[in-house]
């Protein structure tokens, strides 16, 4: 893979990378750049929430590694040229805090019926319930992913990968802090109750699950983790970018800084899958295997066959696409029209009024067993537009994966399935579509879905590969080492010191 850790900022919008420096109080009990010490009531509320957060972290955070010293990146500022420092820290001692991107003086609401009005510094009363819901749903995803990944450290393919997992985990924890700050500061008693509820729901729990379906799925292995961080965290990027356009300025500033950290999560996913592909191709070439469908021989080499990688990608892409909601949505229309949430890269979009008064957008629907494109009011198709942008954004990493396969001389190409494939929410719910976009009968789906989605045998094989490698500089057979270490460390660096 040609992607290195230094490339992660390419995932961050220009407006985030060019912000001016804002001082962070790193010596405070809760590191922050929001002058928390000047609001004693808010400070006390967050300090009382902190022990509950740590209790959740101990219960649901990385299992078995709370005492390990991990080489982590900790945010100490919001200047993009020097916003973080690296060093060993035990995860419960990580300096979580509240960081907002710098305030843009004179900022106006970029979209919706309030376009051009001064951005809100306080909650607009008419949109209080909707704004709170947007913040709660975003906040709920952050601890959910930590819960999904809590056992992965025990099967880490290297200390390098273990460190990346823990980095993702602590940053998801800080993103939870960002949303809790907004709830507690701006929503009073309701906000404090919602903040506590964020610690009480559990991923996959029957009676009190996480809000969104994809965050109740298991993440049982490292290939699932890499797929999650590439595909599902990319949904997070898209949602954060849309919320960064919010007319409620504190939410916009929170999300703009969160995007800086989210970039590393996407890097972990893209390079993790890429290194898996690299190991597979190298093993195939060494064994003289050119047929990617010679599965039995390839799996005997201790690597993941490319068709299985495609099936795994199909699953994670389809589950993630459901996170965007129904393609035609009154809730999406309301969030945009109110100015609380924009489109992806709203400020860079040209050719419309950013209010979508008369605009239309093409939405594909299944009508009488056929796929039909219908022009619907663009305001109601906000979710469809964001999903289309997401799929386009996914393609870059997939293209880079395919270059690895092509360079190895193997005839195989990873592709994105049709957007209606294996969907449970939206216009394609209740319909069966093939990866190449054909409407199928139930019988056709039953006969062929095993070629498109991983089955129990596939998952058992992946599970068999999940043998830990905890020696500094060592890597499991199924994944290649990275080209560059974290913070330019050498290949023998001990990223995690396990006590």
C-alpha cells in the first residue's frame, strides 16, 4: 500500500486544515479550549459525569489491556501542524477532553431557509428537539464502536495494529466527550439525562441496544475491524462533514475538529485491508497460484482469499449504506431546511441556491419489479445525495487496493455492489438485488447469495487466522507489515508494552 500515516490529512476538508491556532488548557482537570473554568456549573456537571464515563470505559473498553502502556497520539491543540503529541499512556489515564475548531468570526448559516443569517451560538428554540436528536444519534455511535471492538486486542496480528485499534478507541471516546459537552452545556436537565443514557445503552444488547443497527453488529475479527474502519467510519466522516455545515456553531466547530481525528480511522481501515491483500498476493505468487478462485490452496497458505475479501466488503458496504436512512426522508429535509445539517462539502457546491427550493434529484426505486429513476424534490432526497457522495468517496481506497492486486499480476478486481444490494432500510427494503443491479426473486437470491456474502464457513476460516502476534516487529501470516511506522518509528518499535 502506498498510503502512509502522513496522508491522513487528505481526508480532512481544507477549511479544517487551515484554521488558526486556539490555545488548549491541557493542565485543566478536563483538557479544553472552551474556557470551561469560567462556567463552574458546566464544569461541575462534566466532572460528575467523568467517573461514570471511566466506569463505562473499564467495563466496556478494550478487554484485558487497561494496564498496558500504549504509544498513543493525544490531542493538545487544534493547530493542524502541531495539534497532537505521541507518548506511552495507559488508556484509563488518557487525557480526554473538549476541543472545538476555532470560531470563524462573522460565520453565517450556509444552507436552508436561514441561509445567510448569523450562525447560532445558542440553541434555536424552534429546532431544539431536532438538534438534540442529531447530537444524541451522533454521540451514540462513538461508544458503540468501542463496545463492538473491545475483545479485538486479544487477537491482534501485531503490536502495530493493536496500537492502532487502541488509538481509534480512545479517539471515539473523545468524540463522545464532544457530544456530551454540547448536550450538557446547551440542553440543561434533558442534556444531562441524555449524556448518562449514552453510557447505559450497549451494542447488541437486546433490551437497550445502540440506536443505529450497524452499531449493534458484532466485530468478531480484525478483517471486520478493518472493513468497519474503512466503510463504516467513512459514514462517520460523511455525517460529521454534513454536521460541520450546521448553523448551530458549537456543533459545527465540534465536528470540524472531530474530522481531523476521524481521518486516522479511515487510514487504519484502508491500509489494514490493503496489507491483507498484499499478504494474500505475495503468498499466492510465492506458491505459484494465479487463480484467485483456487480457494482451498490459497487458504492453506494462511491468508485470506480475494473472493472472501469481496464478500466481506459487500457485507460491510451494504450494512453501512443503511446508516444513511431512507433515500426519501422528511427528517433529512427538515434537518437541511432548518440549517442544522448541510450536505457533504456544502460550501464547495456550486450551481444551486443552497436552499433547494425548486431543485430535484434522481432517486432510484423498485417499481413493478424494475429499477426506475424518479426525479424527486432535492430537499427530500438529502439522504440519497449523501449516500451517493459516500459511494463516490469509497472508491479511492478500492482503486488503491486493486492496484496492489494488479501489480501482483493477479486477475481479480474488488468492486462496489449496486447500492440496493442487501439493503434493509430505504427504497430497496424488501427487495432482492444482485451486486450488479438486477432485481431478483427470493429463489434466485437464495440460490446465489452465498456467492455474494460471507457464510459461516467463511467466518470460521477468518476466525482460525486470528492468532495473536505480540512480539515487537512480528506480524501474523495473513497481513503484511506497514511501509512506514507510526510517527516514523522503526519496524521493531514496541507500540504496546503489555504488563
